[in-house]
């Protein structure tokens, strides 16, 4: 492929990747939370102590908060600036996979790997949602890529040193993105690799002394300063949020051990069978002679260990598995660069029934309707799902035609562009659920009632997406949720009981409150003085009479 065609492909991919960022309203809970914390950093000027709703919040490190706060400062507070860090690191991850694959396995393998990663359903979706997992996935991927490039055969000592410095920097940024997993998981993979391959000489090429200094220079300053300002931080962050999260069910995210099997199988679409082929060939690859680096083995160990690690954990969420996707893409890209057209044809044909099934069964989504998320909203989502399935179907048919004629590269490009479009259509279509999944609409309704300095109470709930849209915090009433630890440190920042709040409410000349519709109905029965100004299926907002 000529350089001009590569640039055209890159421009199309970048346009398709970034343009939809502002389309959707922020979704509860994560997007609201990770939009609000940076907003409060900008508003308060305190970029050291993260706060959610004005309350100390120590569950995650600060890197993404800083990045989003910087985007707000430069471009203003918008949906797209809230999502920019996820989108940017996701797109950089695709470019990183291209560069790494090209250096390890050849230019064609790098291109194929980038096409695979940039069209995998889960990767596309999570690259457009304001959560922390894409950022940590990118920096863990940078750590892995730099290790592979540093240790590959034929590089000079100077190159090895330079790439190892990048590797250590990647670990430091991973630590600042999501904590200890950014160090523990790459470290465990390295140990397992050396044990399995018996490549003990590898440890002599890690540049441990200088590397540790680089790691500490990047990761340590914030952990030190936040601990100085908040002595309670180290216990909560390292013990409660790491060891207790992994070893106990304290966070209530208990799912079966096999949870990530369907997640990966669906998330890697449309590359399901090429994934199994790539993994199998990495497993069957010949063990190199002692002292010879085996990049495919390291990639395989990365995928398997991280998959098993999160499968064993007592806390499971879908995005946790994202860091294996760049490694999977490299293994798939390596295989696709050498695959015969007919073999690819038979591997891709499975996408026909999958795409048709998605197209035909999409109307069943209305069955997920509930009192909070009515079936009518899902009905509006259905055409988007069908459009995404149609994109998969069209891309598969085109890819099958090309592969049948032994034209592998056009086949992969066709399916990759279709996969990227399918992911974007699904992401944009989810906005049909925004009246329930986001407080955007209700925030617009109540803005005329907001006045500077007026009390705003959140009774028995906390709607994560409301503060970013009304650009202010609320006072919690009889609800702590994930802010319980912060409220233990600053107990005057909330009202513990509804009865205590009622007394305050009755004395206010003017105030607002948000609550669930059921709580509002209860207060109506109790004849609590209030005036309803906005209501939807999840929220009711009132003012004093």
C-alpha cells in the first residue's frame, strides 16, 4: 500500500473516530463522575486532591482527571472534551499497534493489527466513553510495546536502553492512570515469560536502576503530595481500592468466573475466528533457542495472564479486560499478514450469521424496557442497532468477495471500516436512551430556576450526570454511596437523615432538591411543601413553594 493510500485511510479513520464524540449526552454513572471531578478541579483550582460533588474521592489516581481538566481549560466543558482523553488514547493505541507490529513482524502485519484493533467492537465502544480503562490500556500497551521493541533481536544496545526507558515511563503513566495494576500486571507477565522461556539474560537488559528512577519520577510525586494533604489517602487507595477490591466482594461486582469469555468473544468481533487462529499459532510457534527473544510468546502470556487475573478477581466489570486487546490485535495482525485468501474466507464467513442474527433480533431490545428505561426508548435504539448490523453484513460480504479472490488486504480493510462504523453507530444510537441514562434533559429544564448560592439538595440519591450539566455541586441527604469514605473525613458536607433535611427545607426561603420519583410521590402524600419543576422516569426536581 502506497503512502498516499495509508494517509487517506488514516484520515478516514480519524474522522470517523473523533467526530461522534459530542453526539451523546453523558451517561450515568461513570461518565458523569469522570466529567465532574475534573470540572471541580478547574473550578476550585485544586488539582491535587480529587473531589466528587465537593467530597474527597480517592478511588483512582489523577492522570485522566488532569487531562480532562486541561481539555476543559483549553476548549470548554462539553461532552466531547469530557470524552477526549479516552478517544485520544484509544486512537493513539491503534497507531502504537501499527508501529509495533511493523517493527516486530513487518509492515503488513502492523497495518493488519491496527485495522483489527480499530474495528474491534469493544475497543471502539470504550474508546468513546469517558471511563479510565482506555487510558490505562494505552499506557499498559505502551509498556508492552516498548518491552517488545527493546528486547527484539538485532537491536543495538542504545536502542534497547531507549525503549526500556519508554517502558518504565509507560509503567509510571499506567500507575497514574489506574493504580497498581499498571505495574503489577506487566511485572507478572515479565516474570512468567522468563520462567517459561528460561530467558534469564533478559533481566540484564531491563536497565532497572535508571528505569526505576524514571518510574518514580513520573508516578511518585502525586502520590506523595496527595498523601501529605490527605493522610487518609494511602490506606484507602492501596488497601481498600486494590487488595480488598481484588480479594473480596466489597464492591458488589460479583460475576461468574467465565464472565470475560463472552465479553472477549463479542468484543473482538468481527475478528472472532482470526483471534483463535492467531492465539493457536502463537502457542504452536517454535520455542526459540536460549537468549533469543520470543515476542509472540510474550504477547500470548500477556493475553492469557491478564485474562485469568481478572477472571479470578471477585470484582469484574466489562472494561477491565480491555488491556488484552492491543496484544490480541498484534497476534491477529501477524497471522492476517500471512494468511491465504481462502483460509481467511472460511474464517470470516461466521460473521454472516452473526450479522444477520443481530439485524433480525434487534427489535427484541424493547424487552429490556422497564419503569426507569421505557420500552419506547429502546424502540428508538433499534434502528441504530440494525444499521450497525447492516454495516457488519455489508463489510462481511465485501470481505468474503475479496478473500475469495485471494485479495487479503482489501478484504481486511473492508471489514475493518465496516466494524468501525458498526461500533460508532451503536455508540451514537445509545443516545436514544439518554432521557433515562442521562440528566442532560432535566438539567436544561431546571436551569432557569438555578440561582447563585441557592441550596440544592440530593435526597436519597446522587445523579452522577447532573452536576456536570448544572455546573455546581449538590448537598447529599441520607445517601453516601461511593462517597462514604470522603464523608467520614468531612461529615459536615451532608445531611444524614431525611427528617433532619425536612426541618432545614421548611426553613429555606428558596431551595431546590432532586430525588427519585417514588420519593417525590411519598413526600406528596406527606404533604411536604414543594413545587415540582421537572420530572422523568428516574428523577424529580422540586423547589420550595
